[in-house]
């Protein structure tokens, strides 16, 4: 029994020697922008150990709508194959898969091979995004989006936030950068009734929050005005400003929020017991500001 098992393992080793796993990767997006010609490119990427492959036997094809279509090598890329497919009139969706066939020679033995990809779906869309007018900006800035097929119900999503969006035409729209953390890059999507379409990525630049006066000197029981301002109009819902102090019993002031559409807000600060310290003001997308405080 042991001799039979050893013989079987040796036979399997000979059978599979010189062959490695073949990987077929689809480089064609699921959603294809409609065009007047009705012709769409499909691209296949292959990973194959060619050391034992008989070159002139290697063939790639796409099987779509039950039809096998030969694919040609891409110029300068021996691992890439492509084909242009004309979508039948009235058809907006098609299912397809790729097939790779070849022969290998190992120890003088020629063998046939066939590899198949998983099943994919291609969908034609008459709505797509071409580009962002800018790929960076501060909180509160207005950014244009260019594309095709926009509707008034479409909105922009930045990161995980659906942001204020203005429809301008079927070819353009714009959105306002919301109050999010600055110095970070966020993915941007177009949210439609049929799903989200990737727009690109957007870097939210950290801006400088301004506070005047630069220092506070108040008598105990006295009051002083403190102004918080930003360069851009505050986004929808307003811009909350977090104010912290190391002398909380001596600095008495309300919560601070710059109203939506405004660029500044003033608040009254009342002095409590005599003390020296500071307040630190921060806002989403803005660098913090430190203001020295003296209560006499």
C-alpha cells in the first residue's frame, strides 16, 4: 500500500511540474460610460509562468452574450490582452468571462491547458464624472465637479459625509467642503439613485483660525469681547469652535459657533476669580489658536 501511495504522489508531481497557478484579472470597470459608437474596450491581465508554455499556442478570448471573441496582446505588454466590443443596440448590460488556452511542454510531454475567469457584469451608464475642478481646499470652500448626466437629486459624498451640493446643469455641479479634520485626504463620490460613482480624492487643507484680541486682560467681574473668524464662509450647520482653558473657573463664556454662511462671530467673556492662564480655540479643518488670559 505504501509503495502504491508513493508511486501516486510521484505521478502527480510529474503531471503538475513546471505549472504554476494562473491568475486572470479583469481590468475593465463594471460601469462603462455610454458613447455614440457603442464600442467599449475590455482588458484582461494574466499572470502565468511561461517557462514551459509553447508561445504560439497561447490564446486569450472573451466570452460575452454567448459569443467567443479573440483578444489581442496589448502593445508592449505581454501580460495584457484587449478587445473592443460593440454592444448590441438596446442592450445596456452584459455578462462575460475570460478564457485562456495554451499548451505546455515539460520533459518532452505536451499538455493542453484552459483557464477561466469568474463571471463579470458590464453596465452602460449615461451618468459619469470627469473631474474635480480642484483636488484640495479648506473647509467652507466651493469645489466644482464636471461630468455628464447630472440630475438635481444627485449629491456629493466626501469621506462618509453627504455634503451640501448645488446642481448647475447636467454637465456641472458644485459642493461645499464640510467641517472635517484638516490635513487629510478624503474619497469623493457622486451619490445617485442607482448607487455611488467614484469622483476622486480631495485634500482638506488645514486653515488658520483667527481670534482677536490676541490676548485678554480682564478685571474680575469685568467683561471683554472675543472675535473668532475664518477665511471661508462657515459650512451648512455652522462651524463649531471648541474653546478650552486651564483656568475654567476664571474664564466664563458661552459655546462658540460661527453661523452657517458667516465668517465670524463675537462672544462675551466674563472674568471670574483672579488667575493667569490661556484659552485654546480649535475648529474642524483649522489649526488651533492660543490666547493668553489674565484675570485681575
